């Protein structure tokens, strides 16, 4: 078999056009492209890609089916391990997971596993038949807190075993970060809705607008007859830097900014949710969330959007593809820069001055790279006397999030670590509280969709073992 060294490119919207709309950037493979890309897989003996996938999808098996043109067969293979393939095919960091292990990748470009997964899921969503077989009820009730990838996966796996699962979600729409955080131009919301609907067909009941810790407590759930509880409440509490000026008008956390735009559709003329349409925006941070916030600000009409990041381009934690897309769209990278103060217009003599209290700029200090830290990344070292100001009218803080303490504060016996993550047993997701499991960002702090899904799967297995063992 002749080896094709380069992967089949996926068409994307032109950068100059997409910078002004919220439509999806990547357009997906055609049938011909998918079959050609699948043809590059060596179907090697050891299948290292499967190990590289946190939910162990039988990758070579689904790719073989694509090669044969059996796209529904490919979908069946993927759905044995993943309940969110159209999501994972779009947002998983495949380059550091399955694709990083691809044998072809040792000498050439690895097989585009993520793009093929996306193709198969989209194809199923367009033309496939949903002939799910409803499992016989087993008479047991489980509660899931949070409808992000960890909660949805846990709920789906248990429902497929006959459990009556209720998901309690604080927001008015199910999906967690997939709906409120990741923008439409990377992950269209109709795709998330489709995957949530598939779970509902398995009998999963999703109750939105229920905040566990306020509307109901975990003790209330046990009183209502739930025999096990999974906490998948994510890490939605934004971190700030603690620098002067953070309470000025025009300073957002990335979570607030993205929630306003994605979930509340603040960009639409008929939305009741306001958002700032700033002309010059500084986004602090260098992860996926920072790229999403910057590209959203651009689409809302900003003329200059700066990513302010204290290390170099090599250390940017965002996915390479997202950084490239951001650069193509015109996002300006001010790397090796650290903010020291957010500047604002203050007129103490006239409180009715309409400019009072608004952001006018950001003062940053230049950095150089020093010795590596405990994670091996070179530390930023500030260069004395190198401070300068950048005029901006909006600052978006994107320096990470932590788990919200609400559930911990209302649940006796639930141990958390010093970063607020729920402490669990590694192989089961079991917490220190009887009959309560946890997983995803609520345990690890901000991480990835696929790791959250993996944690949901692990907990579902453990909950099933626990409840079926009681019979
Ligand atoms: C902007 C952004 C971009 C990202 N991009 C990527 C990416 O490209 N690739 C990737 O792999 N990962 C990405 N991530 C990270 C990824 O989305 C998360 O790691 C993942 O969603 C975590 O899943 P989860 O189920 O643990 O929590 P979440 O998705 O956060 O879901 C938790 C849910 O619980 C609900 N909840 C919280 N508290 C309560 C309560 N007390 N009662 C009831 N419900 C509650 C929340 O409303 C939320 O819906 C991104 C994150 C963000 C914010």
C-alpha cells in the first residue's frame, strides 16, 4: 500500500469572511475526502491510537468502516465508547491524544482521526437512523448534577443499563461549557442539542433551572429515593489576577463574556442580554478559553483584539489549530507581556460623567523566559522598567477557573482539596461521602471534554457496581 504522507485538509471559511460571522469555521470532510483520509490508516497491529483516547474508541475499526464506505457501521463502533462524537470530533485535542500516538505520525502526518470522527457523527446526524433500543428499567434511580460532558456521559451510560436517571442542571439549557462556553463558530449549538436529545431518547430526564445546593441539596436527593449521586458540576468560578482596576466597567471574566454571547445570544439584535461592543479589547491568558473570547470579541465588532500572555508562543496552552485560526483572523498576540494594572477614567468631582469608571487601558510589563517551573514550562521573569500602556476599552480575564464551592458548602462529609476540587478515588470517582461520585472539572479543575467524559464513564461503572451489588 502506498503511503500518503500528508493528511487531507479540511475546508474552512475564509478568514476575512468568518471574522465577521458566528458560523462554524471548519466545514468538515466530504465523503470523498473522508474515504481518502481513512485510506491513509495503516491499520497497524498495536493500535496505539486507542490507548491515546481517554475513552478508548476502537479507532482503527471505525476508520476501516469509513474506508469501506460503511459510515453507519463506523458510527456504531464509535458510539460503543462515546456518546458525544460530533462534539469530540470538533473540540478534542487529538494532536496530544490519539493522533499523537498514530504510527504513521512517526514519519509523516498522523491520520486525521478527529476529522474522521466528526465526519462520521455529522453523517449519522444528517442521514442515519436512530433505532436505539430502550433498555428494560432496572428499578433504580440515580441523580446527576450538571449537564456538561461528564454528567451527560455518566447519565447516558447508566440509562443504557436501565437506570432511571435525572440530570439536575443549574442553567436553562443542557450542555455545560459546550453550550455556554465554546462559541458557535467552533461548536454549533444544534450539534450539542442533537446529542442531548439522543440521551433523552434513552429516558434520561433533564431538569434545568435547578441549582443543587440552593433549590435542592444532595440530602434532599437521597430523601427523594435516589440511590446514588454523580457530581459533574464543572469549574465555573472565574479566577482574577488581583491587580488594581479589576472592578472597572468593561472588565469581564471570560466565562461571563462567553455566556452572554453564546448562551444568551447577546450578539443578536433581539437578545435581552447586553454585551459590550468594544473597539479595542485585551484578553488576558493564552488557553482555548482566551482564544474563544478574543475571536468572539472580534466578531462583535472590535477593531483590535490583543491576547496578552506572559510566556512565549511556544508555551501557549491553547490548541495549535485555534491559535492559527485566531492569527489568520487578525488577533494580535502580545506575548511575554504581563498585566500590572487596568486603567480607567475616574472623575471624582462628577459622578454623572458618563465616562466615569470605565476601562481606558491596561498597563503591562515585558517579560523574558527564565528557568523551567515544576511542570517544565519556562517561567516568565519581569523586565524592570519595561512597563507600558495599551489603550483598550474592554478587558477579558481568561486566566483559569475553579470549582464552585456551593455543593461542598451544602454537603456534609464531602472532602475537597486546596484548589476546591472534589477528592475522589482514582479508579471509581467515589467521593468521601457515601453513595456520591464525582468527575470532570469539578474534580480536576478546568481540563478537557474527553477527560470529563472519561470520568463520567468511570463513575457510571462504579455506580452500577455499587447499586447492583446491593441487590
Ligand atoms: C470557553 C471554553 C473553551 C473550551 N474549549 C475546549 C476545547 O476546545 N477542547 C476541550 O477538550 N475542552 C475545552 N474546554 C474545557 C471543557 O469544556 C471542560 O473541561 C468540560 O466541559 C468539563 O466538563 P464537565 O462536565 O466537568 O463540566 P461543565 O462542562 O462545566 O458542566 C458543568 C455543568 O454543571 C452545572 N452546574 C454547576 N453547578 C451546579 C449546581 N450546583 N447545580 C446544578 N448544576 C450545576 C453547570 O451549569 C454546567 O452546566 C473549554 C472550556 C471553556 C470554558
